């Protein structure tokens, strides 16, 4: 497998409230051969504060990509998606919806709100690891991300 050497680490914002999923995603990205910084927001309000560099996130980097769960406390992922894609300063950040929902209405709504991809989290551990690795392979190694 070839590795790509980035001039700077890829900044990833993971918006996820499941401690188990966070731990697994952190583990997979730590094993990645591409330099990345994984930042965690455990609810939608925290994600918006991070993106707008407010509160404890004054020094937060601009993410190169956002991995977004839909079912979040305080502000759900649909609201975050709508707010980010409606903001001219943030809308070009790719957002990959990574959720347990298989509902057609969630898929359609996410794409209507301009999600860049919609992935359903598998229940099986090995499949979940494969999905996260495929996100890493495609979004961090293949795709050309906007530089700001």
C-alpha cells in the first residue's frame, strides 16, 4: 500500500456522541499512514462552536473534512449540516454523514442539505473498521480537499 505524505496534517472533525464509536474511529485513524488530527465534538452545539472558533475552541483549526452523526444531543446532525452548508465561510468543507440510520428520508434529507456522502454504520465490528478505513482511504488519500 502506498502512503501519501501531506505537507500538513489533515484536520478531521468527528461529530459523534457514542463513546464506543469515538474510540474505534480514533484507533483506526491513529493506525493510518497519513498524518491527521482528529478533533471530537460530542454534540451538534459543540460542533458549531468548534467551526466558529467560539468558547473553548478559539484556537480550533478549520477542518478539512467533517464526519457527522445525525442523531446527536442538543443540536442534531441535520441541523448542523443545514447550518454548515448554509454558511458561506464553511459550506465548502466536505461533510460525510456517518450514522446508524438507514431511513430513506434521512438519506434524501442529508443530500438535500448538501452532504457529500452518506454512510450507514455497520453493526458488525469488523465491517465498521472496514468502513472507517474506506473513509480514510477515499477522503484522505484519493480526494483533493479544498485548502480553505
